[in-house]
């Protein structure tokens, strides 16, 4: 991963940051930066291990031998719009498990009968998008009584529905960006009056930023809606939050070090190209927040994760506006595991390499 895009306009945001983090720079060579972050995390744990506020250590896996997993299906591919990402994620997970002696096999529901899963002892789900992330696969596996990674039926279905997730968070008193559901009959001017400009237009049931468009003026709204509705019949408009974007990885009910994301074009958003294909997105670890603000964002994300009923592992995306307020965007219950993905990045900053991460997640099913 290579990055450029020096940190711009960061002075206003970092006024409250601790002096040790005031000059956070983008990761130009990720390996030394991640190693330093992992060492800093270990040092922080060692120096505060007598305090009740000390961060928990990585949980030791209860599985010591690969044979304890039995026969494992790594499910990836599928039929969703995120198939290409799933193929990359799943191949990486499969290789990591096989490297550690796990009897793991690729299972692609696009080409295989789902009932064939009955021959497996457990499932590592890397099936992004509809069919794998929305409760459908979770229901099949529960019916078959096959242990699986990640969240169950309810949390998966909720997490895949951006509107219901946000409604739930609002009901729990958790801050999330204001939004409105759109239809072909929507009064566009009324939407702008309510949410302002710019706006982000999103399909409600897609991931990986598929079908999303940033709208800067009223005239762009109909075309943005037309793009989003091609990905599903439910579309939403969300207030554009001007500020910094963060992602918070959660594993075993613990929030890992926060990552700040900065696309090469800071006026745009972290879209599909920036997530998976471009090499000019900047990732900041440490994220540039003060210790107290990072802890607050981690706690907010944990509350959001728990509110949905998510378990095992996942990711929360959030923004910080120019006034310093945090806004939840969405939850991802089957996050990417590609070379550009954020879960492996956060895990490595926490002291866990990719193979150990895959073992750890699979061990949650035992």
C-alpha cells in the first residue's frame, strides 16, 4: 500500500490533540508505521496495567490445534454487487487458514448448492453484500445448525439496512447523520431545505459505497437518485458531514485503534475506487485524535455495535465535523479482508498479523 496526499487542513482539527499526536503524518510505508503503532499499543498496556482503565489485551484463542476446527467452508463470491471484493477477501482468508493447517475449502454459493454446506463443521463467512451479509446466509446456517463467524440473523439484517440501523441508533440516543428516504416523487427542494447541501445519496441495501453519489447542488439530485435506485428500490439522502472520516474495527467486543481515512481528493468521499482500487488514499494510525476523543469514539462505536446486536467482529464508520462532534454513518458486519482493507490494518496496529486475525475470528465459532 502506498499513499501520498499530505495531511491538509488538519490544523483546525488537531487543536485538542495531545502533543505526541500533533504531527501525525500519512502512512507512506505501512510496515514500519504499523509496527510502531503495535509497539505503542503494547507500551500503553504495560504502563497502565495497574489501572482499571487499561485497554484489554488480545484474547488468547481457545483453539490450539487446527484439527479442532474440523472441516471449514470459507464462503465467498456469491451473486451480489460486491462479488469481486468478496473473491479477493475470501481468497486471502482461505490462504491464511490453510497456511496454518486448517482443513479449509472455498465454497461459492453462485456455483454450489447451499445444501452442500451440511458436510462442513463450521463456516467462515466472507460473503459481502446481499445474500451473505443481510441475514439470509445466517438463517440457512442456523437452520443447518452450523457454527458461523460474525453476527446472527437479526444484526446482519439490520446492519445491511442503513435506514433501520440509523433509526435504531436515533432511538438509542446515538448521534447519526440526519437523513431522508427518497422516491421518484420526492420534492428535491424539500430535501435540500431539510438536509442542506452537499448531500450523499445512497442505496439503502448496498455496501462498499456502491451506487453512492455526492450531490453539490439541487440539479444533481435526480441523476444521483437514478444511479442509486439501480442498486435497489430504497434510496436515502444523508447530510454531508464536512470533516474527518474514521473507521473503528471491533473484535470480541473491543474497539481496536481508530483509523482515519483521507481520499486523495479530500472534497470527495471514500468511494469504491478509493477503498479497493486506488493507492493514493491516506490512512492515519494513530488517527490524530486526542486520547480522550479516541476513547470517546471507540465507546460510541461499541454502543452502536451492541445496539444492532452485532457480535464477533465488524466495523463502524463515523465522521467528525468541524465543531468536533462525532456522527455515526453505518455498520459493516462482514468487513473486507483485502490488501486495502481496514480490519487487517487495525488488527496489525493492535499487534495481530493477518493469519492470527483469521484464526482468531474462526475460533469464535468453537
